[in-house]
C-alpha cells in the first residue's frame, strides 16, 4: 500500500476524531502544544510532518496508533494519489 495513502487516511481519521470531540484546530493545537498550521498539516496527512507531531495530536485526542492490515483503497483514494 502506498505510504501517501496511509498518511492521508491517518489525517482523515484524526480530523474526524477532532470534529467528533467538538474541537477546533486551534484548540487541538493548544492541547497538543503545536501550532494550528502543524495540526492542519497532520490532518492533511503530510509526510513532511514528523511522527512526534502525529503522536502529540493523537495523545491530545485520547487516541493511540495501532497497526492493522490495510484495506483496499477506495476509488476516491486512488484518484487522489494521482492528483
């Protein structure tokens, strides 16, 4: 599975969790000790963001990372890789 797709999925899951908790990006950044721009990059699944930033955001959301077998990408995800 393409690493860009994996980080994109992680960012989408983080964004969904943030919204589910009723947090703004600015508030999440405050809790995680990051800038709002860094939270935006995490939610986009940016590969230029270090693992520490992802870990801080996950910790601030009360989540942890777990390794599971990857599912097949959706058509939308595959199309996004080529854009």
